[in-house]
């Protein structure tokens, strides 16, 4: 009782997540008077929630979450939003929204922390860390799913881009991927526990009066 039945959970949260990334881009462009279809300036994004090492040292820990919705490059934002929607929908349908939320928030935040620690002088932003966590979890939890090759392709593309741009796998991306591997099965248990509690509350509310 309380387990999420395979392929029965509608992918509402994954759609909202992808939409939030796109809407955050539009809002940032309008708020900062930046171009809508090209590049936004990293330092200006710090006024909206992007982070660097100094801000986290000063105790603004919510900045491990907010940068995940902000991006510098338009095409990078679209890639992340689309992939979060596709991979997230597959995971959410199979294991529920609780699993998706757990992996994205915890895995993405782990990647953000690793990125800021590795490059404290740089501005940290983007959903790539969360996407790497989500893809890693999907590789573990959806081994026979029709979409199973898509998260692998995303990881390969991201790794290739990292090697091309930085000659190494970026710390945030590597940490996000590792977090996703470690969080995969715990996220399912979290979703089942959350579903069980919801069912208990619903049952109590609908019980004899």
C-alpha cells in the first residue's frame, strides 16, 4: 500500500519544472533588460539568485536552489528545459512526482554546492547539475524504459561539451551525476512513503464520521 503504480502518475511536475526554467529565463531577461534570445550576463543574474562562493560563505544557502532556474545562454536553457521535461516525465510516470522532486532538488543542490566549492570566484547558474542527477537516476530506475537511451545521450553530450569547453568534466556536473546514482532508489522509497502518507490522510478524511 502506498506504492506508486508503474506508468500511472501524470507528468505534471516535470512539465511545471521545464516551464519554470523557461519562465525564469523570460523573467530575468525582462527584469534585467537583457536579450531574450541570446546571452544574459552572469553578474547581473546574481541579483536574481545566481550564486558564487562568497554569497554561500555569507550564509545565503537558498542560493543552492535558485541558480538552477537561471541561465546565461538561450540555447543552453532550451536544452536543459527540454531534457528535464522528457527525462523527468519518464521518471515521474514510473515512480511518481515525489521521486522526481527528491532527485532534482537534492541532486541539483549537491551539484551546485560542488560547483561553487570548485570555482568560488565564478557565478554558478543553470539546471545542468539537476539534469545530470535526473539522467543518472533514470539510468538506474528505467533500465528497460523506451526512453532509456535518451538520458545516456544527454550525459554523453554534456560530457563532450565539458571536455571541449573546459578540458575536463565540470565539478557540478560530475557531482550531480554521482548524486543521482546514489539518490535513485532512496528517491523511490521517499515517493512511496510520501504516497503512503497522502493515502492515510485521505483515508482518514473520508472515513466514518
